[in-house]
């Protein structure tokens, strides 16, 4: 690289089961309040999945009202979540009314897989249980508003760019549960090497539908407990039983330091390192020794030119599955050695559920706030210690502590890994 530019965080936006503002999400997270509730979709009484982190109806209606044109067309949840969080982040950064040149302003977004709606499959299945191509061709316009055929993965990024005139670098990343962290890392790289001045980045996803829910049940990854919904997601706990699906989005404004300073922007923190790796082990399971996760953290620290003992906090992938939590713990111990005992490690998924491709978005926002405010939200539902998960997961009650720097981890199906380093702005 011929030049290196410092990258700072100047805007944050969120929509999760905890709320639609960053302050609401953060205050509830610090309180250890779960947004996970009883599944309420129609005709799901027999679903083995009973708990989800869905965005509240009143919040969904508020998001729809903010984008009436888009809501009146397809109105896809993933797309509207992305628009809401991008608007919130840009407004927070003071850029919604920016009248300067935008040819070096871009969007890098993580988007989940499109949805094949069961209604569409049933509607165009004939008496022989075959898909009726001829009838489908004549009635194509009548497919469900959230169908994959109406909402390609790149659509949210394109709409954000169009709505806010962001004419620079534009990309969509779909790498399972590592998507949003890899999107933010890609945005960081573009600014760091001097290709962009500002990028809106993060992720949006929603798979709380029959196909999405059964997919993770078939993979034996979903929690199917009938316990209190707010207590089902138990990352790092000995009685953890699987992930709980959430939905929503988390977006950030990343900006080149001198550009931010010139316009007098407030700065939350600095992004100082990023790395992604591949387990190349198994599509549906992490390497049991956490090798890919370990290399992602090591390489992110190397990129940041930081030593392991300079990190005080890790926002873990922490899915509440047997395989992930123990492998991630082992990876952290291998990277940080004796310093691992000094780290605070938390999982945001116990609070908002697993947002799949979007998960790294809200988790990055929480990480930035932790570094900025020296407050650490708890990992709730920690009641049964697991000998394989023996770090400080900040059980059940928030912690106030100096956080010089932090890592946000995301590890996805297929062996995708991403780790990104955030440090206090102004530190060397």
C-alpha cells in the first residue's frame, strides 16, 4: 500500500428486537434485558422453535412509515431494516444533509440469503405435486413481496446508495454469519488504502419465516427448548442448547480521519485492524480447535500493529451452540495466552438473538460503544459454568472497566471467519 489512512467511526444505527435507536439498544443491553420473545408467526403452533428475537410490531410500523415508498412496493423486512439503520447512522454522523461531493462515499453491506416463500411454492404446484412453470410464467407478478425473485442480495446496498447519493464504492457480501464483520472490514480496507473517504457499512437480515426456521432445526443448530423465551439463549453456559434466531440490522459510518476532522464530526473510536480466514474444515461446524478463529484474531492484531495484551474486551461470536462456544473460547486462550484471564468476553446474541448475516453489525456497534464509554454489557443467562468455557463472560450484570481496545468476532457456516479491532480514538 502506498499510503495508510486512519479510519474512524462517526455514525451508528440499529434496529433489533431491543429497539430502533442506538441509545435504546445500548441501555437495554447494559441492563441485561433480552429482546427474545415467544414466536408469534401465524400457524406456527407446532413449530419446534418457540423463541425468536423479532423486531417489535410498533417498531416495524415506525420503520415502514419512514420509508413509505419502499414499504408500499416489496416492503421486504431485510431491505427496510437496512434503510432504517443506514439513515440512522448517516444522521448520527451529520451526513444526511451533506452537500459536498459524494463520489468517494460508498456502501458495503452484508445481506442474508433471499427467501423462497412457501406460499409461492404451494401456489404454483399442480395436482401432480409438480411446479407449474407455465402458470407461474403467466402470474409471475403475483409472487410474494419478500420473494428472492423480487429482492436480490444487492438490492439494499443499491437502494441506500441511490437514496443518499453515495456514488462511490458499492459492494454486497454474503458469507453466512461472518458477513457483516467482513463487510465492515472491507469498508475499512477501502478507506485505509485511500480509495474512499466515507463508507456506510454493516448488515441486515431477516429469516424469521418457516423456511428460515426449519433450516436451522434440520442442521441441529437451533434451540428448541420450551423454557422462558428470554432464557433460552445461553452462550458459554453448560446448558446451552442452540442458537436463537433474531432479525434486524446494525450499520456504521466509517470515515477517513482527516475528512471527519475537517467537517467537525464527532468520533466514537478508531478501526485499526481487520482479518478474515477460512477454516476449510466442515460446512456446518467450526474447527473444534478454533484454528480459523485463532488465525483471524492473530492477523487482525497484526494488521492493527497491536500486542494481545493491549486488548481488554472481546465481543464474541458466542452463538450458544455446543461447538462454537467451546471452539471460540479455545481460540481466545490460544491467541491471548495468560492475558486471556484479564479479558472481558461477552455475547450480544443472548440479548438480541442471532441475526445471521447481519449479526456482526449490531455487535460492532456494541463494541464501538464499549470502547467509547468503558461499559461492558453482560452475557445473560449465565448460571451453569462450563469447564470448557472458563473465561470472564461478564455473567448477568454489566461491568464498568477501562477498555483501551476491543475485538469483534464473527464466525460463519462454511468456515468463514472475521475479526476486527476497535481502539480508543487518539491512542497511539
